[in-house]
């Protein structure tokens, strides 16, 4: 059930960080939890700031990428301010994803009393397993997850020395705010992750065991994990089950290169009369991922799947809706997210919320290029097919920050 809740207290963001004053304050009660989709960049930044500034006792954050740019500095200043008012703040980042920040960037945070740690900072058996999650938890009661990192391009911001079109360098993304009892379970998981980073950082077997043994429960909101395994992750298992019985699929994914099992289930949904819409990137800084997706278009188009390539911005969103179940979080629909990276997806089973999220899909479809079989055929030259095949194998093995340098001549 949707309802309108009073807006939170205004955040203290600098004026030049706030340009969009209106925001969608539609909340949904799902299993006794209040939940809100946060789509627009300014809304996400404002909600992130509010979450940090209203924390009274504890703040726990994890991000794959935390840059030392304007947004990174603004968020870090907020965390330092929280430390100074007595909040216990813990920040973890992925060592590979966040290696763009200056070496001493987080020093002031630690000097203010914050706890800072890096996931898998040294070469080990877990070095090629990256922690791709994005999590913020305040006081064990309110949380925010999504696909966005802490960097300018995820909030439509640019440094003064950047001279480029916003739409060419900004990422389209989203997040969700959850307020209620399910957040305590997410905080429990964060505690396990923090313990691994603090005491067993680099031990791949213990990481696998932690992810494999995590109990997501069976409620209306479930925290589904992905991690290093030779089997489908928990979130992939849930989607597999939903696809086997589903009648309608809406999927938005920055990186789309699943294995044959999930690909067949998407196709079967169409063949048995269901409706499929896939929105995939038309712009990116990692053209190899576009090539990997295009390798699969022919198979899907022949089976009635509707495919769109999003045009206004680079696409970074991770969203799947099967019937009345919506999945939102950090995981792409590719083999790295399915079998290698540590990921988190919230599965929200609620018809009103699923219908609400589909409004985003409708809006994005209207701004995307429909891919017909005829258009795809004009792109399927021998050289392109070779590039797409090479891209498919490379992006499913190497980290995204590496593959964005290996475009193999794939046109964006």
C-alpha cells in the first residue's frame, strides 16, 4: 500500500549540490517496513545526506567505488561531522574499485575516530573477487542500497576542470530507502562482512562460506547475496525460480551477459505468452559490455523478447521485476555478478511497489532505441560478431574497471 509520509529534515548539502527541489515522497508499507524508490540523482544525494546527518548512534557504509572528487569529499565531510557528534561510523570500500582516491584521502576520517577498511587490499586468492555492494545503514533501523557509487558521475556532478557534456559522463542509476525491522537483518550481515574484512581479509574459503550460509529468510523483503561460487548465487536462484513461473519481466541492466540457463528462461517466458522488456546500455564508458550484450540479441529477438538501448545517459542501473517481485541492488545480469563478485539485491514482493517501479521502466523505454531484428542484422557483420564474442568472454572474467579499457573496437 502506498502512502505519503512527511518529508525528512532538510540536509545541509551545499547549494550548488542541490538543483532539483521536487522529489517523489511516495512510500510503501511492505511487510511492516516503509520503503521508497529513489530515482533522480538529486533525490538520491539528498536522501543519502539525510541518512548520514540524522544518524544518532551508528553508521555503517560499504561502497565499491569512493572517489576523491567533489561528491566524495562532500560525503566524507558528512561522515567526519557524524564522528564529531559522537556517532560510531564504519566505512569499508573495495580496494580495487576505490583505488582512484588519493592515498591520504580517508586519513581525516580516521583521525576523527571513524573506522576505515579496504576489502581484499593485497594480492591473494580473493583478489579477483571484488566486493561490488553499495550499502548505508543508520542506527540499524534505516538503510539505503542501490547501484550507485560515491563519485561525481553518479549524481550528475562534474569537477571544475571537467569539460564535457553531462549526459556523456553521467550514469543513470537508482536506489531504495528501507525503514523498519528488516534493516536489523541487513545490519547483521554487515557485521559478518566487517568481521571477515577485519580478521580474514583475503581468505576466499571463509568468504564463500559466509555468503553461502547467509539465510535471506522468506519475507516480503529479502536480502539476497551473490558471491564467489561455482553455483548460482542466492539472488540468481531466486530470479531463476521467478522466471520459471513468471508472466512478465522488466529488466534494466548496465551489463547483460548471463549464461545459457538464465538466457533460456527469459526466452521461455516470451514463448509461453509472457511479456519481456530488456533495457540495456546504448552509452557507456565500457563498450566491451555493450558488445557482450549484443552477442545475445539475436537469440532473444527471435523468441519475441523486446530489447531497448537506453540513449540519454550511460546506464548503470540494476533492476529486475518479475510479476510482483522487484529486485534492486548492486548486481548486474552477468557472470561476474552471478558467480564471482560479492553482491546484494533486495527482493521486494509487493504488487503496488512493482507497479510503481515499472513507471521508471516505462519512462526509460520512451527514451530508448528499440532494437528490431532488422537493425540487429545490419550490425551483425563478421568483424562485429568476433568483437562481441571476445567481449563476452573478457567482461565475464575481468573486473569492470579493467574491461572499460578493452573495448576491442566495439562501437558505442
